[in-house]
């Protein structure tokens, strides 16, 4: 066997697809771990957000906290801030008030990550 054949065998042996997973499967597993960790109110909130807004929504936002009835969601991309405010602030406020009345959430606010209101 010459060197060219050995190289081809090495490539074939070492570059095969092994235990490949679709990105959606990996994302669902990460989301499931995220929903199962943290304080109870946060776990319930994440479950409600996944149910009503979808996992794509959670890929775009960070749950920054809950204070004085204001649920603060942060985004990294400035361009998404306005669109999320228009599309989701009032809708999410109604959803979390209905689904999580004990949390006392009155308002949902989107902000740019790292900026304080």
C-alpha cells in the first residue's frame, strides 16, 4: 500500500460522521436544562414563555429580573429592541398576568443588555 492509499484510509476512518445531532435537538436539550434550573418563578416563567412565544423567542432575549412588578427582558442586538417592544411587551404582559398571577408581573419591559432604565 502506498502513502496515498494510507492517507485516504486515514481520512475515511477519521472524518466519518459520528453521533451527529441536529441543532434543534441540542437547542431543546439546552432549553430543558435552563427551564429546570434557577428559582421557581423563573422556571415557571420560562415554561410559559416557551409555550406562548416559542424557543426562538428565548434565543433572542435574556430574563434579567423581576422587580416591583416589572419583568425585565434584555436583548443583545440593538436592532431587535424596537421590534420586540412593539410585538411582545403588551402581549407578554397579558400572558404572564393570566398564567402566573402570583408573580405579580404588571409590566414587561425590553432593554438593551448592559443598559439600566
